[in-house]
């Protein structure tokens, strides 16, 4: 083998090695890309599940807060109704008390007048009986 053939042979072998290395590297890159794609899809699916889970949890929390707020509002409404009824009853009691006081006063005045009239009649009868 001559020097030129040896150099040519070495160059061809070098090219073959470079081609083989390139093909191996391309194959490795494809494998790495597939692995990264799979890992990416897995991470994305995990994040989507976490997001769904958090959304569901937040929905439940909002529902619980709504229920609590509605219960608090209902309690407040009941308190207001009780206070309103209490105020109405108090007003009615005060009005009834005033009416009874007025009726009592009227009856007392009427009783005094009737007593005075009867006393006057008795006095007059007694005067007449003593005069006769």
C-alpha cells in the first residue's frame, strides 16, 4: 500500500467513523428528545391534575363560604324579625297600658261622679226625712 492509498483509506475510515458517530448522535438525540417529550407530557399532565384538584378545592371552599354566609344572613334575619316582633309587642303593651290607664281614669271619674250624685241624693233624702 502506498502512502496515498493509506491516506485515502484513513480519510474514508475517518468519514465512516464521522458518519457513524453522527448517526449515533442523531439516534441519541432522537432518544433524548423522546424522553424529554415524555417527561414534559408527564409534568404537564401532573400540573393539569394539580390545577383541576385546586380548582375543585376552591369551588368547595367557595360553596362552604356561601353556605356560611347564607346561614349568617339567615340568623341575622331571624334576629331582626325577633327584634321587630319584640318592638311590636312592646308598642302594643305600652298602648294597652295607656288605654287601660285612660279607661281606669274614666271609670274612676265616673265612679266619683256617680258616688257624688248618690251621696247628694242620700243627703237630700236624709234632709227631707229630718224635715218631715
